[in-house]
């Protein structure tokens, strides 16, 4: 009887221990899954895909960019600095979407042909830096297979009753083709209904001083009222950055060096968070990646995935500014993307000439990423721009052929809009 009682007690204790161990295992598994959900990792998915992909819903966010436009009618030009998602750009965006979607093979032309096209009834677009036509089409909600041709400046121009598309990369590559689906009547109607303020290109002016700057420098008759922006580092806590990049914020492989840079190293990857808010990520593995149909993403997939990744990292911390794509290039399996900041269509440049963000992909894996965390806030003051005449004189006295434009120069805590000669 006593043996049976002891066996019963021993069996009861063993059962309790087994249950406790089982519950502990369940809790540990749950904790690991919760962390994986927070950090965006899916260990089961990683075994099949080889990388932690960016949330697909973020990749569906429409791409936007700053754009300068000039509409030329029968008697004058009108111009504005906009963004591709602005309501006032919608008609011009649809026009470009239709044109890029129906454009045939682009033939080489001369620079003078491009400039002459601006003197007809026309619409001019300047995307600030050259991008593949497929990405420009994406910016206006369209499609184009022309990855091999890049353009910064585009003109839709009426000539002999038909509409032609002219492209220029800002250097030496000028091209054109006819776009039959767009009618001369549509172009004339858009020009007649334009409500932008008066504008002119430098090449329109008779004063010889204007000939010393880039002919397509777009000069608005009324200078815009642009706020002075205060600029700060918004990173009060770096845990969110670690989590977004798939690092465990509780890692022991985390320290701060003598210069104040926080450094995290894990296996085949590292992360540096500098005191000014610059984040630098490097990896030789497949810890972080973007979604793509094949092993090497298309340019469109690379732009979508990297834009989504940067938006996830930055969140709503940029204040009055937003990221936009400045450049994308692909060689073999390597894709490199460069991004800048803009505030309501006005670009923000850094005094050191660097980018707001850069991403390098090896296939779909992120091997290098840098991002400057900057938060821009309207200070309530208005930027004081030099009168055009003075700005022109300064630009003309500098490098001949420089483009005169308005932008922000970020060199500290207060960022003012100013004339730039680039």
C-alpha cells in the first residue's frame, strides 16, 4: 500500500514537471514569435525565401517626386514647382502617362531640336535628376518598358498638327518620338486652361547675362514664399531602428564608441547609428531583403521595395519633408538607389553633397543602406531670397552653364530656401 502511494506521488510529481516544462516551451516559442512579428522576421518564410521581405502593403504606396513644369501657350509661358501627387499636376500627369505608355522607339535628335520644341505649344517636365523612363512612367501612374533610356527633362510639343515627345538626360542624350494618341487639340486646351503663374526659361531672355546659365533654368515671375525650416535629429530612441532592420534591441552585441556612435554586430551584419542621426547598415548575408518575382528585381521592384523599407524606418519622423528617388542603376545582380529629401516639391540638399539615403542590393538582399534621419519643421519665418537680378549676376560670375534654381541647403539647425547654381 505504501509503495503504491509513493508511486502515485512520484507519478504526480513527474506529470506536474512535464506540464511545467511543456508550458515553459510554449511560452518561449510564443515570445520568439512575438519578437519575430515585431521585427518583421519570419523564420519559416526565411527558410524558403532566403531573406526577410518588406511588408507588401508598404510597397503598394504610390511613389511621388518633385517636378518643375512649364506650359507654353500661344502667347506666354506658365510655370510651377509641384509634386507628382499634387492636384494641380493631375492633368499634366495624365498627359505624360498616356504619352510614355504609347511612345514608340525614341530616335536621337539634337539639343537645338529639344529647345525648339519648347517654343511651340508644349508642356515641359523637369524631374530634377535623370531616371529611367519606366520609373518616370511609374511616377505618373503608368507603365513603360523603356528601362534603357533615362531622362530628366521631357517635353510634349505640338508640331505640324501632331504631338512629339522629346527627352533629355541633362547631359548629351537627346531623343524624340511621335505620340499619336495625344492630340494637338488636347495640348492646346491644356495650355489655354493653365492657371499657373507666368514663367520664363533663361533662353527666353535677351539680356546676354542669361546666356551664361543653363538655357532651361526655369524662372518664375513671382518668387514663392517658402518657410525657413528647423532641422533636428528625431532619433530619441534607437530601438525602433533595430527592430525595423530585424535586430533584437536586447542584444548584448551592442555598444557605444568614444565618438558617440552606437554599434551593433550580429553574425554577418552590422549597424552603426551616429550621433547626428545617420544610420549605416551593412550585411554580407540575406538577413534583409525586398520582394521580387525573380532572384534579381526589376527596376520597378527595386524602387518599390527600397522605398517601402526606408518609409518603414523613417515613419512619420521627417516632418514637413519626404523622401524622393534621385537615381537608380543596375549592373548584373547589383542595384544601387539614391534618395533625397524635398519639402513640398522644393529639394533639400546637404552641404556635404551626400544623399538622404542610399541602398545597395545584391539580387534582392540589402547589402548596404544609409539613411539620414532629419526632421524638418516650419519655423514660422519666411526665407529671404535674393532678387533674381542679384542671383543671376552671382550665378553668371561662377561656372558657365550652371542651372539657376531655388532649393534648400541643409547645413545645420536652420534651413532656408535660397538660389542655387548647380
